[in-house]
């Protein structure tokens, strides 16, 4: 039995099948949701610059395709519709002419490989904050909850895009941000795996120090703390490392900055000790990140 298609796969399959009325209606509905105004047919029509009958037709067709639903006299924008709007943007910008494999699936995001017309590969990240609650929203068709869900994911994408742009000025060990749109960010694809898979690193000591140095540069030069750093958001090709997932970052002036930084450094230090047998003094590592000490001594246990 085949697994059901993801919202991204379904959206990719529909991108060339929508007519102008459907695109106008979909974008009009999105504008209404983001503006927190009525999502009635009349309200959507005002945001489409097309006659009401064309908006009605577009919404009806979108409903048949599972892009939108109804709740009384209001329309509800579904996740597939959001994914379709984002994919359309990247297709129009020539970043994505084909959808590739699912690279990573987490609690709060899905990452897909996309291919440009010039044969260049990118990584397209779809934010899924509140993934479980969104399924409930779809079932109940609660428009106010949908507004909150969309706002949260759009803001998360914007925040991570901004973070990567900021980090790009101080380190090469983060993904290169290409663009962002709605609840997605587009980055350069990295030929790497998550550190959580415990790959056979060519030099575990060097990799650990590279992680530490990246955290240090982010802290000292960008004034940023990841706030949720672990082996699950560190990528490696066994030679280099990259720190990913930055939407939850905080500034060094945050009230809990010291606690969050200590948690980030402590978690990574313990992982390398447990997995690769490295011994390092945690206080020395933390002092180095803060710019107060020299690089810590690292020994194999």
C-alpha cells in the first residue's frame, strides 16, 4: 500500500494544472487570512481584482483539488494551498523546476531537494510549527486558528532567513541563504548528514573544535546564540560541519543568554564525549566561546 502524498508532493503535482482564476482566488484568500479580515467570497473577491463569478469558480476548483475548504460562509486555506503558493514563487524565480527527494523531516519542518532549470540543487525548508495542531485545524476548519498557524510559520521563515544572512557575514559554517517566501526558506544544498547519525568522522577532534568555533563566532561577532543546538541540527560531510536551524536564536543580551549558551555548548560537548570519546573541560569550552579563554585542550578518551 502506497503512503499518502505529502502536501508538498500534492502541491508540486498541481502547480501546472491551476488556471488564472484559481491562482487569483488562492492569493486573495491568503491576503484575507494574513490581514485577519473575513474570508467570505465577497471579501476574497476584493483582493483578487477579478469579478465575483471568476472568484467563485476559482475557489470551487481549489476546493475540489483540496487546496481550500469551507467553514460556514467562510473559506479556509489548507497547508497544500500554502505549499503551492511557495512552490509557485520559486518556480517563477527559476529556483525550482523540479521537486526532488525529502532530505529531512522533523517536528517543526520538512526539507526537500529542488532542482533549478540550470541543474543547480537547492534545499527548500517548509516550516511546520504546530504540525499536530494544524491537522486539528484542518479537521475543524477553524479560520482564527489557521491565521495564528500561518503567522507563526511565516514569521519563523523570516526569522531564520534573517539569522542566516547575519551569520553569513561571520562564518562559512551555516547554510547559505538564497531566498525566503511565506513559510519557507531556500538555501544551498549541503552534501552532508546529521551528526545524530553518528558518522565516522575523519577527525572528531577537529570537527568538535569547528563546531565550537562556529558557536564562538556567532556569539562574539553576530551577537547570536542558537538556543537549541544539538547533534540533530549539526550537519557534516565527515570533514566539515554546518550548524543549521536558527529560527529560535536569541541575542547575547537575552535574560537567559548564559543559560542557553551553556546548554548549547554542554550538549555538544557531551555528545562528542559519548560518541567519539573526546574529553574536554566544559568550563574551558564555554570560556572559549565567550572569548575569555584560549581554545580548550581536547583529548581522546
